[in-house]
C-alpha cells in the first residue's frame, strides 16, 4: 500500500504482525452431504461464502470473530459465527484483541490491491507483508462503528437496486406475454381494419390449453411461417485446425449468439474453403436460434455466416410473418422450450421441437405494430437497466472511497454521509 502521512497516534504495521494465522486442517468438513436443516455452515473465502451446512460435530471453529483468507485468490470474508471449511486452501486469521480489532483489519484488507495471477499461496509470501495504518483501539472501535453504520445504509440501497433489476426482468416477460395475447395492440385493433392471417390454423385439439387470443388471430405452427434448418459442421473433429487455417468465412457458435445484442456482427473464428465445403453459409438477416447448451438464444445475422447444427436458421415467409415478431416470440417461449430439453448434462432440443412450436399469429400489419409496442416498452427497460448498473458500480466506488478515508484517518473528521 502507498504510505501517506498519518494522524497523530497512528502507526504502520505489517499485516502479518497483527493477524496471526491458523491452518484450517482440523476444521475441514469430511462429508459433502450438505443440508439446509443442518446447523454448522461450511465456508469458502470467495463470493459463494456459505456453500452448505453440515451436521458434523467435530472440528468446528468457535473462536470467532475471525477472517478467512483464500490463499490463492486473496479473497477474504469476516466471520462472526461458528463454522467448518471446505478445503485447506485458506488461512484463518484472528487479531490479538488487545492490539487490533479483527473487523477493523478485515475492512482494511478490502482496499489492498494484490496482484494474484500466478498460482501460489499469497499470505506468507506477499499479503502478510503489506504495511497498514493502525490507530489506538478506541479509535478503531469508532471507525468500525461508523463503517458498519454507513455500509448498512449502503447495503440497503444496493439491495433495493438489485431488487429493481430483478423486477425489470419480470416486467420484460410480462410485456412479451401481453404482446402475444394481443393485449398491447387492443386499441390499435379497435381503430384499424385488420384482415385475419391467410394461413391454416393448427387443429383446435392442440390449442385448447393455450391462452386466449383475439378473434382476428390464429394459432399457427412455426414451420408454416418460414424455412427452418439446422446449421452444418460435418467434419470431425469439429475443432480440426484444417477447417480454420487462413479462414475467411465467419463461423458463428452458440456462445456468439448468446453474446450478441440481437444483431450479430462479431464472431470468434472463420472457416477456410475446406471448412465452408463441409458446412453451409447463411445470408444476412437469418434468425439464429440455439438448440444446444444455450437453448433458445436468438440473434439476427448481420453478416453472411456458417454455423453448426447446434444452431437453427430461420428465414421468414415475408407475406405471413415478420422476422422480429417471431424472434420476440421465441424469447417469450424460452422457458417452455427449456422444458422440452432432456435432463442431461448439456441441455438440447431438436429441430422438430422448433418446427412444432405453436405461434399466436396476427396480420402482418398488426405484427409490425406488436413489434413497435414491445420495443417501446423494452427500450425503457434497457435505459433503466443501464442506470441501475451505473448506480451499482457507483455504489462500489463509494464503498472504496469510504474505506480509503477511514484508513487515512479522515472518516470521523468529515462525518461522511451516503449519497448513492
């Protein structure tokens, strides 16, 4: 840490002087039969923190409060309850209460920047040697009390932001649900002369359990609304370098579809002529739908591209189906499509599943209006999500700013208030 001028009565100490460590060997859990009803938490020092609960009664750490420190990542957690640990890849740290507060030192550790890219144990070699500023115990107590107060308020704000973010996800699904039940275009239909779609409806026996739709709409199989086809990648192994050396034809994979923001122009690799020969190139505007691993992720090709058979391409019949309408419908049906996937390690569905999706269909004119109504509402969601993410990022910056002032001896002087 960079040394600064300290207030009177403060001194620098090596962190290892203040936090003797204990190896966690005797506290490692024996069985991984974790259950919520068991009493003792099993901990890691990372973000997961509590990975389960055990009913083991031997080897429980009870000398809390303490800090658990991940020896490989330098992550740490403050613990004020009894626990067992998952593995030996950590140190258990506890301050001499006559010299320092364990919680003060934990807060101090949250602003230490330690490069930890190499695979080694960091506490003894690096981390314990950091010099940190320490005031007298009474001031440590006041600083910890102030930090607890400010962070309690900050945490409430962060929790509210995260709750709002989850509510936006629910609202998005509600928008899509209403869209494909005709609710978003109710007023539009009342002021427009709308023809019914000129396409055969699926047998009524298949739609009796589906939501009610306006009388002008029909339920139609997706297979009737455009050409559906799986991508091709015949050569084995699929990662053969011979397919990609000096490549010039974009090759899109499921991860690229998931990462795209509706329109895909970026890709990770390219086929050469040999690769193209055993595959197929799809034109700009093709709707890509993933059917393996990431089920029902969608994106429109912004480039001509190849893709494997874990992706289905859809080209709409323009006289009956709007491509964006279909893409939004696939998004709305994602949870149902997941339900069709067998319970295997890698979830997947087949082409027939997509072909037999029943789509609520209205006229081309109303489909365009549905898309407009959806995008108006979802654009507001997008803007709110950006604002929420920016505010969450600022809240973490505020947390670091508060800690920095605390350990420069300025927090109690300024009486900082939160302003998230």
